[in-house]
C-alpha cells in the first residue's frame, strides 16, 4: 500500500448563497497522478484554491502527510511541500527565465543578510547551489537556451514549462497543476504528458491536476474525480470514469 500524501475530507466552500464546493473528499497517494474534471463552474478551481491556501474552506479538513493544512495561508502550504501553477501562467514577466528560477528559491535558502554582506563561504555555497538548481531545471525543461530572455517573451508552451520548473525547484512532494494543457498545441500536450510522467517517476512525487483535455487526462491519470455543481459524482480509474453514465450525463446533459 502506498502512503497517502493528501487527504481532503468533506470539503465545503460557500460564496454567499452559492455552495461552490459541496462535500468533496479525495485522497492522493504517493506517486499518484490524480485528476479533477467536470464541466465549467463545477467547483474544481475552488477545490484547488482551498487546498493550496488561497481560500479558507467553509467546512472540512485538509491534511498533507497526515498534518493539517486547513486554513494555512498559501506560503505556509508551499513550505510544507505543496505548490501549484495557475490557469493563467504567473511568472515575473520582466525577469529573465533564469532569474525567475533564482527568485523562486529565495525563501528556501537561509543565507542571512550578514553572511551575504561579508561574502562568507556559507553564502557563496548557497548561491552556487541556487544557480546549479536553476540550471538543472532549465535543462530538464528544455529551455536553457532561453535562460537570459525575459520570461514574458517566451512562447506560451515554454512559459508553462518555466512555471512548472519554478514549482519543482522548491522540491515539492505534491504538485498542483491548474489546466496545464490550456493553450498548448497537440505536440506540446504530448510533451506535457511525458513531462508529468517523468516528474513523478524521477522525483517520487504526486501530481493533482485540473484539466479539460480528455485525452491527456485519460492518458496520464491513475484516478479521476468528476465534479458537477460543486458535488463529487464519481471517483475511479480512467476506464471506470469514462464508462460511468453519471459522467456522460454531466458532460452531455440529458436528452
Ligand atoms: N471568489 C468567488 N466568489 C464568488 N463565486 C465564486 C468565486 N470563485 C468561484 N465562484 C463560483 O463558484 C462556482 C465554481 O467555480 P470554479 O471556478 O471553482 O469552477 P471550475 O470547475 O473551476 O470551472 P472552470 O472549469 O470554468 O474553471 C462558479 O459558480 C463560480 O462562479
């Protein structure tokens, strides 16, 4: 049995009179790729926002590696090893590709101000490590040739890769990807599937994603949760989900 990384129990999120998330429970296991799908407005992003600390849930519990996350702000959640991307890529667009990866590590390295001022060996060591990690991820993502380009000028697919690199450089145990295939061409989508598989295989991590691209989802997910109108309607392996009449009805509507 693999270990449970993330446990979400009876999550509810209310916006005024709207119950946007209604009693959602899910568990993500170590090394698992778990997807949340559902029609527009089903509540997927709201679940993500609750898990990643952008919203404080109205009710319910969220644990990461058995420790409560519920209500922690997003930077604390990230320090615990849970990081995310966004539907619309969020990078420092005026910084270079490399600088984006250096800045991302800023909160990790505790080289203090005085050590920096005096240029102590501990500071130089930390700086070197930061640079090595940035170059590693530029190579891994195949974007090293753009290291000195402003991030905002990269092709969209490369910006998405840079955003994932920026998450990975903080060494997360759980990566949340919010519609990672949006705006990608068919080849980039294939590459993305390969990338997600490599991440989990080589870094022993778990991935939770929201996605509308069904062929990507069916190809890479171990399990899928389908939501409709804020409620979970089915959780299961891709083949089970694909054949479930409730899922077909949620997507196609009633005759
Ligand atoms: N901050 C908010 N304030 C008020 N209502 C919100 C807020 N965020 C989301 N909602 C509402 O909650 C419901 C669920 O929205 P959510 O964005 O979570 O759906 P989704 O499944 O991610 O949709 P999509 O696939 O279109 O991104 C929608 O009716 C939306 O209008």
